[in-house]
C-alpha cells in the first residue's frame, strides 16, 4: 500500500505508541501489578497504561468521538456518528505469562458500521490494518484470506471458555464436531490476532462464542477487507452484538458452519 489514509495514520500511530508501552512492561512482566476481575480474568497496570495512551491520543486526533473500551467502558462523545472500539491488550493472560502473542486492537465505527481496524502485536512488530474499500494489509503487503475449500486441509482457530465463563459444554460439542474433520485446530488466546491471522491466510477459519465487541471489531474489518466472510454462529445478523463469531473464506465458512450447526 502507498501512503496510509489520514484515519489509518492516526490509528496505526496510536497503536504503535500503546505497543511501545506494552513492550516495556512485557520485558519486566514479573514485577507488574496485577488484579483479578473475575475467575481467570486478569487486568494489569500495563492494560491501563496502554488504554490511557490510546484514549488520550485518539481524543486529541478526533475530538468528540465516542469510545467503547474494555477497561474504561462506554464514553459518550459529542459526535454521535463515530465511536472507537478499543482493546488495549487482547491476550492479557499470554502477556502475563511471557508469551509474545498479544495485541492492541482499535476499530472505528461510523453510523453503526465498522469502517476501519488495526490489530498490532508489539512483541513481533506486526501491524495489521484495514479500511473499508481500501483492502487489508500487513505493513506494505496486501492480505488475502486463504483459498482452501475443504475443512480436512485447513487449520482452524478457536477460543476455549476459561474457568468461570459459560459455554464449556457447548464448546466441547463443537470441538467434537470440528476436530475430526480439520487438519488442525489451534487455540492461541487472542481473538483479535486470530481474526488478523485469518485475514493473512495463516488460519483458514475461526470460531468462538461469548466474545466482547472490542475483541473482534478490528478483526472483522480485516477479514472482510481481505476477501473473507464473517457470520454469527447461530444465524443471527451481527456477531458484534452477540459475541458469537465465525470467519473464513466463503467455502470454509460454509463447511465450518455446517459442523457447528451439527453440535446444537
């Protein structure tokens, strides 16, 4: 891609700044202050610092836009047509255990439609970005979803409900339906990066239930702009609202959906 649009320039710059803060804390992760939000659900000072950077910078760049943020929650803006959807650190558990698979996720919603997304892994310095009508990119490389057509030659990504979250029995039924028919199933612990990797063709498809909008908003833009498809698992219209999402190319998504339907 040539020069970034003004919007993506802002978003990638903000993600880079937050990523630098996360990398500094990642190098000293054993000394981080960590608190528990719920069973197996943690938040660290690193999350809060990254979110403050993102909030302050986006506010400066686009005054009046609203926010939906994992730690800060809903912030109403004076401009009701635009809203940032932000996860400052997707993959917190990986981060806290020294695993270099986590991301900053920033999406922009305009008039209720997702129009831009950035997913940045500061540990690997991979910046995935997309804007409606302008394609999906990893740095300067155009992304396309994988072209495989059959589940038995695919690598499928998913997320497992951790302790304290609903859906264990449903997930095991779905895994039992998918796993025997796929070449491989992976669970890496960051939905934002799972979707970015679908956009990049590293994964053939992805499914997970009970996610939050900030986990998947940017990734949805990436997959769609890379030529992929995104659906709600149970046939409703909007995975951003339900939190139940499946993604891949058209053929893979059809096969994956067939297996998930059989698990109901």
